[in-house]
């Protein structure tokens, strides 16, 4: 099964609503939202207010990828902002199992992301 989830980091921020509407009319499955905090990764991007704005216009599920430190603190905030799917990095979760349970308990689909240098075997206990 192939799925397409275009990243909104590629959108024209001056015309975000227009680009979301274009994606709504497309055959993509989800809208991908990269959230970066400037700590775990060097860049800073969207936060909850922008996710909430995106959700007002999106007709597709929001796939929110948290590239932030201690993402478990923000599970409910991103759910309240409109995330349908929340993915977190193994490298940023002290208790990954608790974070995944919190995501599911909040009614979202959850996923785990690994940095390219992290071995997949790290996920053995989670899988």
C-alpha cells in the first residue's frame, strides 16, 4: 500500500490556505506537518497555533511529526490543535512506551521515527 503525505514545509507560507486547498483536491492521503523546536534539530518550524490554523482548512488527516525534545509533554496540545497522527522520535523519549500510550489514549494514531544513524533494533521492545 502506497501513501502520499506531502510536507507543508514546502508550502508557500504567504498562501498557506491556497496550498492546503490544492492538496485537499489532490490524491494525497495525509498532510505532513514537521514540528521542529530548534533543540533536537537546528531549525524551528510550526507549533500548535499553526497546526490549529492548518486543521481549519485541511480535509485530509494531519500527520504531525514532532522533532522536538520531550514530545510527551505536548501530546494533548497537538491533539487539541488538530493532529490525527502523531509521530515522535525514539531519541527524544525517555519513556517511549508511555508517550505512545498517551498518543493512543488521546485518540490519535501514533508512530515512532528514528534518526538515520539509529539502528532499527532499538524498536524491538516497542514492536
